[in-house]
């Protein structure tokens, strides 16, 4: 069995972890709480804000679409990222979900019902096999194959999320290289002469009504890659703010660390 996280901060020393409390201001400016961690692959060092929260497990929400897509492609349930996942005909509040979508399209608009359909195509036994193989968080599926990453069954820490995207970037996960490349390409949001920025988002609301959000991915500058994981919490009732707030916090953090200039 291959461990998911080869670079866990749990085993790190004070010499390669920088606890950067100055990053707190970016959360406070948006009325949020949370944690952030980044790995400088060229130096083997971490920058982390709130180490305890970085080691705490939360529901992965739609960030699990990374693994769901990998499994779907690896097992042949989908032959490529252009394979269409049919719409079930149920009209939902997000109009971009209400049509047939390719895997690439469903990933980009984070279409929950399409990935639930993919999970049913994969099946519970196969899904559990890959959760165990990856040692993905607590590896728990609960009773249904199409809900476990949306409720509190499956939990994963930002630390473990960072390890996942680091291994994905370098094609070190136990999937075919072509499968990993397909999912990597779906995550890329910006790609220009100075940087490449990639992520997958996620959002859920706890049983207490607290909105929680994710952004996991990497930024690359000058052929140096920096995988990151961001997890935030907002006040009750601020679900509608999540899409804007989490991206603003991420960009503010990256800018404060010297990115977006092409010099890192």
C-alpha cells in the first residue's frame, strides 16, 4: 500500500518549517478563519499558518473530484477527459450543471451530480480499494458511494491534501502517467509566461451551519513548483461569499509571499 503523504509536516523538524503568523491578516481581512500551507519543492521547506488546523481533518467536499476523476480514468469507467457524463434530467439551481457534460467540463464547473454519477459507475468496492491504496484521509466511505465526500464520512487534513497535489504534480500517484496528466490539466486556472496556477476548490456547510472552503493545488514559477492547501471557515450564513473569499485569501497570501512576479 502506497502512503498518500510523503512530505507530512508531522515528521518535519523546525529547520524546514516556517510558521508564518503574518498570514493571519489575510484571513482577518475577509472575516475568515483558517489555515494555509505551502511546500517549496526545490528547498524542501514548508510555510504554514496555524499548524494545528493544518493537521486537522475536514470533509474534502469537491476537492475529492481530483481523486474521483483519477479513479474514473484509471479504471476505464471514463476513457478520456472528453467522455460525456450524462445529465440525469433533474433541474438544479446551477444552470451550468443542467446538461450533459464531459469529464473536463464537469470538473471545471464542479458539477456535483455528475461526479456522484461517476462514483456510482466506479462502485463502492473499487472506490474503497483506491481510498485504502492512497491512504486518503480517514479512508471512510460510510453507507453510500455517492455521498461520502460531501458529508462527514470522509475526512482529510490540509497536510494530507498538500501531499496529494504534490504527488499528482510529479506524477507519483499510483495511476497511469497519462491519467495524472489529464487531471493536472483540468486543474490549471492560469498559465502564462510568468506563472502557472492550478487548483481545485471545495465548499461544505457543517451541521452547525459553518461554511468551510478549500483551495488545493500549486503555483509554478521559473520551473519551481510550490504545492499548497488552503482551508477556511466563514461565519454562519456566509455561504454565498465563499467563492470570492477563498480565492481572494489565496491570491493575497501568494502575493505576500512574492508570487505573481515571475521571480520565485
